[in-house]
C-alpha cells in the first residue's frame, strides 16, 4: 500500500486513494464465496466502495445497481471494471430481475436510502428506508447482506462518555429519517431471523471525503467566514476509505441473525476545536454561535476496533487534507451534512 499522501492533486487522485484496498480486506474477502452486488452504488460512498471491492476481488463480478441519474458515475465505474445495472429499487419487479444467488451473487452491500428532504416527503422516506429493505431482504435471503444504517438510530448520549455501544436500544429523537432508519434495521433483522440470512448492520457515523462531510462543512464555514452553530457540539468522523474497507470486511464477519456494529472514528470530536484548527490553518477567526449541548449522537467503536483495529487515516491528517482542499478551491458535492440538526428533521 502507498503511504498516506501529503495532499491530493485532484478528484482522480483522491478517488484512486479512496478505492485502494488493504491486504486485510483482500484476506477477509478471500474467505467468502461468490460475486458481490452493491445496491445503491450511486451515492457519495458507493462508487469508491465498488472500486475498492473490484481491486480486492479481481476474479469475481462486482455489480453496481443504481438509477444512474448522473451518467458520468456509471461511465467511471464501468471504466474501472464494475458491471453497472440501471434499476429503481422502488420497483420490486426490477429488483427481482437483478443477478441473485442463482447467478453466483452471494454477497450484498445495501447502501440505498433517503435522508435529505425526509421532513417534506415522509411517505417516500419510509418507503425507501423500510419498504425497499424488506424487499431486498426477501429477494436476497440466501445471500450475505451488509446493510448501511446510521448512528441516528441511537438516542443522544453524554459528550463526556464513551458513546453508545451496540447494546444500546435504538431510540432516536423525533423525525421521520431517524425513525425510518430503525425500521430499516428491523426489516433486515426480521428477514434474517425468518430465513437465517447472515448479515451485519453498519451503524455509520460521518464518513469523510474532501468533497463532503463534517470536516468539509466546518472548514467551508471558517474559510468563507460564515457563522457556525456549535450547539451540536461533537461528532464522530471516519475517513471514507476506512469506512468502506471495514464495511466490506464485514462480509467475512456476518452473524446469523444479523447484528449491528458501530463504524466511525475512535474519538469524539469537538466542533469548536475543529473550527479552531481550521482557523489556524486558514489564518481566519471562526464565527461561532450557540452553546454546546451536553449530548450528541456519539458511538463507542470498541467492537469494530476489536475486529479491524483503528482506522488507517488519523483525524489530524484528515484536517490537513481538508484545509488544503478547501483553500485551493477543490470540488464539492454541494451536499451539507446538516450535522448541527438536533430535531431529526432533514
């Protein structure tokens, strides 16, 4: 593996690094049989996850499924050896036509979901986050299913504590998004109990890429001298490449029935401290408003660290990369995380 770079010259270099598999990933995936299908591959994390799997499994089919509203995403994936199928997962008939166990697909990574705009379209939110998972769990009941979930299923916990571990019962604040995410988990759990489907539920907290994420949001606010609300005063973050690597490795660590696992960085990060770090790098004073709440969505990652060790990319390096990227006017997905939201309405 290449050493951690000092900076990224552009999007291509960034995505190449994000897609690089570790020897540990290759070793874990060698233990599981069959091809891999990624449902909802077109999001922020999906393309590099599929490319990472492609590099780690050179002799097997890696299939990416999405609506592919952006043709460039499909073209890039296909150029890197990922087989792409355009399909709307809301269409059960289309879902049933996808390659399945009978075609050699024994591994599923489920990444589809609906978050932003959830407060204004509750019906679609619940269908995407609960109805689609139930259909996927039925159709792929004979495969392994690693399904992306979120730390938002947890209640807020004290910022000076270890964070919520997997034994903490889901009990999110009000809001269709977080509560429908509990429903998503319940659908995969139900089918896993009914059909003995092996799987894991990835309770992910804030993957980081130079183009989006909590660090991008904080850095942009400081650089542009915009006010930054620190009421939601802490967050857990992890490099996107590390999050993808751990999620793919879970295919070799599935349980029957499926069980949740927290994936994020090992330390709780102060938003105020982050703003100060970016302020020092930019030579600009952060414009902070609000007062830190005593609670936040925070996770205890003892179990994922037991399985995988600590993430490869430390927080300090992510801060340096993000500051450099923002200062040079690097590309942005234009999709704020809204990490400051505490009422569950996105």
